[in-house]
C-alpha cells in the first residue's frame, strides 16, 4: 500500500482493530488516580515529574447519535463540514467475543470496570445568553487562527474542536475571535503582571505551569473537573499544578511525539523479526533492539564504510528527545520531585543504564548514529530511526512505503512500555487572570468545558475514539494501529510519564545536552563512562535547578 493514502477498504480494516481498543476503553476504569512508582513506595503526580495517571474519566460510553446499527463504517460531514469516519455500534457488541489486541502483553489489558459514580457539575447549569458578545481566544499559529483550519481534515481532534466551536457559539450566542499570538507565553506573563486585559481564553501547554501557574485562573471554582462524568480527556493532569486545574485539554496527545520507525523490507531481507510482532508478544526490549541493530548494520559493498545502519535519528527527531524517551523506557528520569524537593535523578541506576546503552550502541557496537540527525532512514540506509510522528506526517511521502511505527523498547528495569511526553501533553484552554468582566470567568470556564470536552458522548457530532482516528493520516498501514492502540491502553492503565526537566529545560539544556562538554556529548561523543560523567555534573545541575526555582519563585 502506498504511504500517501489509506483506502476506504483499509479504513474499515483499521476500524475493526480500533474497535478492539474501544472495547478496552469502554470496559476500563477511568478514575483520575495516582500511580505507584516501580518500587511501589511513593505516589507520583505531574508535579513530581514521573508517572501521571491521565485516565479517561467517562465510565460508560453512550452510542453517538450518528452511529449506525448495521456494523458499517461510513464517511460523513460534521457540523463544520469536516469529513469524519463513524464507527458502528457493533463495537460494544464485541465485548464478549474479541480479546484485547495482542493480549499476551499485560500492557494491552484494560483496567477493571470503574464503579465510581459522579455528577457533572457543568451539565447541571442552565444555558446562558451572551447576546452576541465576542470571546477572544489566543492561539499559537496562523493555522490555528484561521477558522477554516478547524474543518480542514488535518486531524479528527482538530475537526472535532471545529464542530464544537460552532456548537458553543450557537449554544451561548457569542462569537470566537481567534487571535494568533506567537509570543503567547510572554504576553500572558506581561499582561498578568500588569493586570491588563489580553484575551479571555488562551491555548496553554503544561510545560508553562512552573512559570505561569500564578498567572492563570484556577478553574475548580467554576467547573468540577474531577468527577468521572466530566468527559474531559486524559491529559488533564498535565495542566494541573499544586492541586489547581489551570486548563482543559482538547488535544489528547496519546503521544504523537517520539516513536521508532522501522523499515519492514530491510528487516525481512536480513531475516530479522518484525518489531510490531515482537511488541505484541511482549518481547520488544532493549536487547531486541540491540540484536536487530547489530545484524542490520552492513558494509554492503565491502569498502570498509558502513552502508546500512541499524538505528539512526531522523531529521524529525533530536538526540535530546530521543535520550529523554530512552531514559523513560527504563523507568528513569533526569529530575524528580520528592516531598516538595527537586532532585537530580540522572545519577539513579535506571538513568545511568539508559545513557550507557545509548553510548554502547554508538561507540561499542557501532550500529547506530545517535549524536546527530540524518536522512539515512529516508534514503533506505537505516533499518530503524527515532522519529517524531507529528512531523513525519508533513512529509510522509519521503519515507519508505514499507515503514511501520513501534514504541520505544522496554528497558531491563521496566516491566512494561511507557507513554512519555517530552512536550508535557498537547494544547489546552486556560483563562488569563484578567478577562472581559461583562462576560465573567464563570461563563468563560463553562464555554471552555463545552469546547474542550471531546469525550462527551452527548455532543451531537461526537466521534468515538477521536484520538486514535487522529492518527490515520500519519500511519503507513493498518498494522500501525496495533502500536497506537497499545499506547492508548498504556495511557489508560498506567498514565503518561513526563519529567520535571521538561518544565525547566531552558535552564538545563546546555548542561545536560547541547554544550560541547554537556553530559550527553561527553558520554556519547567522548565515549566516557556514563556513571562517571553524570556524577561529575551533579553539583552543577543541582545549582542550576535551584537558580531556576528561585527565578520562578518556587
């Protein structure tokens, strides 16, 4: 199949696979809860920079109004004109006949059914009339500021948000003004400090919160985002800081960040196992990656120069993102927060092992190029590459048709795959400190809820599995959905991991990654033992952490 299209027939095949995941979601317990770390001793939260439970809180999905009982899949138009695929109600009927995809791996298993009940505080409020007022919303890009973009088919999530814009405008009788703000965070900070009006709503990222938590309006006074019936998406914890909710996420971000893209044709030619199959069987580990990397590395024409590499970094990725993701795959971290104290944790064994493994791939086995990005994978000169999926999409035709996505392999100190977000979740909507007082924060908060609750099945144009559907334009074949569904189940069962480093990277990136004498470059470029280098930088990193915390008044 060509990588530039997914046919209607193939889409039906994909959606059958999606149905399996949907069963897992329907049956899953979906409470916001803390998860235990590897040792089971401490509970982790987003502020701790470790595993974050970001479970979808809707306990029972209702059939969407547009679903057909015939078991067919059809393409229709949403309220904003965007083409969407609707999944039939046969999904709920496969509960007793279809096992979770690749059930041999515990990561694919859904949680037990959640018996907790709750009421949706927002839904009980009466509808108000804003009498044609304008609500100003700060967005980041020119595309986001263009209303047609939200019905362009860029992703199912974007199209859904576009239909919800139409929906809330009609429901509350107002109009959005979408305002591009390239210096969005800076303008948020400056106007908050000055006490001046800027916008009524702003797109925010979780990574802003260490700096901006006191510059946004906590939402819990106006809307209850904690009950299972809140219908908000699983990344809510990324925009939660010190017990306050500062935004409602509309972009699910099951990941869309970093994956291992591999060329099936190369693996088949070299007699190597298919990685998705290894992943499905629970055998996609560092050892498996090393084995494939070594065996795929070849001097094809015997001129003493490597012509085919095992693993490289694609131009869509960076060694910083790859390294963070690899550390997380072994349940490691760069910085953690324990008992309100921020700690340098790169010197923990799990993190040391990850950096040493990266160095060994690069220096000892010479089967990978991990200190710079290249086009080798696109040119068919690398069996595997670390990629950022969202960026692959923009130039997908330049990649081999036989490509497939896999998660990062499990490290020896990890008993499962993880979903790690370098970007600390996707976009969410928050409220600045100063808004149009003729509208007020309570009404704006309720607009935000209705706008962003993409998982509310009572919405007329609700699209079930909107997060998985958003992946379709980026996938190379229906087999890729196995990876997407696996990751979604990991998110539901275990939450999403991030790292405090992601919140304060601007102050630490040189020391950890980018400077010539940084931790990463000294280990990989200098082929120096990871433990030695990491320990030698401890005082510098901890001093930088404290300087950053002081700057942010933490």
